[in-house]
């Protein structure tokens, strides 16, 4: 745990304070730091612990946005997908998709073909293959588990996957810190402070780890709190005005099942026509998502029985031999999309394009972010810092985040580093592959923590194969404060089939032996982790 900050920690004002360390906030902080601005990044939870960790884990061009004629968003998404493949090759990789077309679908073969042609036309600079239209026989040859009745054909195309967006957010935050930013998870904003002429001059802060309060000042405050944007604002303009009208998306995770696809399947639900995905992910299958308006507690969002029943039913209709049932669901998760407030209309029609709301002239010095996607976080950050620089009325460097790789992607081509690591690490191939997939070129730094400690080269979790050095590395160098941080957002053990419940005690023991935790702290952390996992509704606790 970090030491308590001195009372004088924030005596000097920052250029920019960023509230929220999800993918958008972390990206904004990195861009600002790269341009030479002084930055404070805070979050009431861990980095990437909110909406970022509750997505479908795709970096996609927004194929379905074509239906709503959001062509600029599709083009931006496709361009940014290419950028992420370049700057984070360890965390973002190409993924093949199949879009089956059935007789009952409202989007027929002709419409799908036109959409695919537009998708290719909008991504002329892409590095991946163009789409292919398949007839019924070709589609079944490619994915024999698909329902045969009513199948007309399919479209095959490529998008990308971010297996661990939590780590994408983390690497942005770590790089911002390397560049001089102050990054403080578990630092909750309690108020926006106002000065003369309505200007926002700073924030009140509460250190959740040490129960201490502070005040920090900046010329520009960026509210990137996602679904919590309105809560941070606290009615600073109009008490009844809402900026966020979030919709809830729920997912379930299962093991491989009969007929499971070899690639991602983008399907249209029989019940209501909504799109959903069946995606190979993390050695398992991720199925989702739902899309419904949400008015509940943002801090305790969980998938409901009805939502999981819906996903099970639709998957069994798509793949008849799947035979999925509630007892085969390993765990679930749910999050709230920070979309613009739209009281009427279908949830799927609400724009996924981001909005940077400048509260001036009524409230100067404050920008709030509405919407945004993992795919376009970097572009959003560039636009935000462009706006912040104008407000600062000073010179700053140009945006370079599209050129400079994230910390784990610094070796290029990455495949060459992968080959060297396999040859020199002395690890089993599966273990080395796992480290590369999570830490990229920093995998070698993880192994440094095992020097002189052979036990840290051994797995502490036989479900995922994570090794002990990862626990020490997370707590010493990656801003992890709790076991939940370590297991769910650093080592990614918490998203294995056992959601980390089988490894929590071993991880706590490593923290005692190699990081200096007391036995009491280790026991408390393990208990807190088990309590937090309840939101995932894991099978291990249902049986």
C-alpha cells in the first residue's frame, strides 16, 4: 500500500486534473504528459476497474453503426483500430468474425454485402484481409455448429480483440506516470471547487486507503468518470440536468461447448433482433452483450437471471448442440455504458460517438466526457488535450500517442521479441506465451523479480498458469494496492475459469513473503477479494 501523502502534496497547481482512470481518463493523462503538461490522474477505484473492465473486449470498427449512418464514427474507429494494433501489439490483435445470415433476419444478404463493402471502403489503410461473402455450404463448412435451418449464408471479416482492456488502461496510466504525471488510484473526488466568475479551480479529494482529505488545484479539470460523470458534477450547472443516460450490458463466460465456433460470431438475436457476440476469449468463450436502460446503483452492477437466460437461449438457438444451461456459466459481469442522456428511442440507436462538453461560459475550466469506446479512446484523448491546451493559452507539443508504443509494445516487430523471449526465458512455452500476452516486452521485467527466488518462477494459479513473480511485480511497479487489483486487473487471474478463488490465498502468501505484507493484511485482503467476486456470480460459489 502506498504511504499516506503529506499535507503539502498538492501545494503546486497542475495544468490538468483528470477524474477517472478508465481507458479514456488514462489515455487523456498520457497524451497530456507526452505534451509536457503537468497532470494529476485520480480515480475512486483502481485503474480500469469500472466500465473499461466490463466491455465485450473488442477493438472494432463499429460495423453496426453503419445502420445508423454514423459513417464518421466508423471511419474513426477503423483508423484507430490500426493505431492500436501498432502501439499495443501485445494487447490488441486481429480476430476473424463470421456474421451468419438467416431467413428471419431483418438484414438480408444484399444489405449485409453492401455493409461489408462500405466497411472495407472506410478502412482502405487497414492491415487485415477484406471481407468475403459465403454461401450456405461455405458457412457451414467454416462453422459446422451453426443452426442449419434458415441459414442463407454468412459474411466473413476481420476486426480486433483487446483481451485485457484493463491492462490497456493501465499501460496508459503507467506511461503517463513515467512522463511525470501523478497517478493516484483510490483517490475519490468529493467536490469540484469554484473560484471567481464561476471558474472551477480544483477538486476536493479523499484518500480511500488512508482516510485523509486533500485539495488539488488545476487550470483545467477533465471529468472522465464514465457513468459517474453526473455524480462528479453534482448539479454544478442545473441540478436536474443529466448528461449520462447509461445502458447496461451483461456478459457471461463459459468453457468450450459442443459446436463452439473457432472464431468470433456476430449474431442477430431471434427474440428481439439485437446484435450479440460469441467470442473465443482467454481460453474460454465470452458471450454478450445485452443493452437496456439502467437506473440502479452504478457501484454494484451485476448481471440478472433474466439477462443470462436471454444469452443462454440465444446461443442455444444459434448453435443447437451447445446445450448451455445456467450451471455451465462460469461467471458473469455487467457494466454501464456512459452514453448521452436520451429518454426516448431504442437503446441501440443511441449514438456511440463521444462528446466533449465544455461547461463554459457558465462554468469555465471544466470539460466533461460523455460516451467513448475502447477503440477510439486515443482519438478522444487527443481532442480533449487539444481543447485543454487552448484553455491554458500556452504552447504545448503536438499529439504523439499514435506514434509512440505503449510500454509493453516497445519492441517492433513484436514477433521478433516474442521469439527471443521464448528462446531465453527458460520458461515452458505456455507460461512464456501468457506473460507476453499480458505484459508484452515487460515480460522480461516480470522475470527479473524471480532472480534469486526460484519459487517466483512457479505457478501460483494452476488454472491460468500465472507465476509468483507477477504478484510481486504488480504490487511493486504497477500501482496495485489490493489483491483484487493484482488478480483482476494485473495478472488477469481473476478472469480465469475459477475467477481467482482458487489462487487468492497463494497470492496473499506471496505478498507476505516477498512484498512485506503482514499476515493480518493478507487475510483481510483475501476476504475482501472474495466479497468483491460475488458481483460476478461465479459458479464456484453457486454449486
